[in-house]
C-alpha cells in the first residue's frame, strides 16, 4: 500500500437552481464549514455544474460517474479556489 500524498484535492460541485454564479454567501458558508473540518477533509474549491447530476433509480447521485464526467469536461484551472 502506498501512503504517499497524492496531488488530489476535494472540490464541491455546485448545481445552482437559479443563480448563474454563487455569491459571497456561498463562499462564506464553504469557508465556515472548512474551519470545522480537519485539513485532509477541507474543500479546496468548487466548480459550477450546469447539467443534472447522474442519478440512480432511487435518486442518489452516482458519484463515480459524476467524477468521471467532471474529469472529461474540466481541468484543474476551472475550479474556483478562493475560499
């Protein structure tokens, strides 16, 4: 097993209902939640996702499929990291 740190970061995927761009309230909320988390669980940024999330029959988000779609469409510079 390799315990070496990887160059991976956690990001939040935001699917806004009506606002095209999240405001300062969203950034402040993410920053406040990060303060309560250990370093390795903190969100380093977010991306906006315009299409519906892939879901199972029971309406749970298919996280692996969503992650793959994000990798296909976005690059690391797309994530907003000013939390």
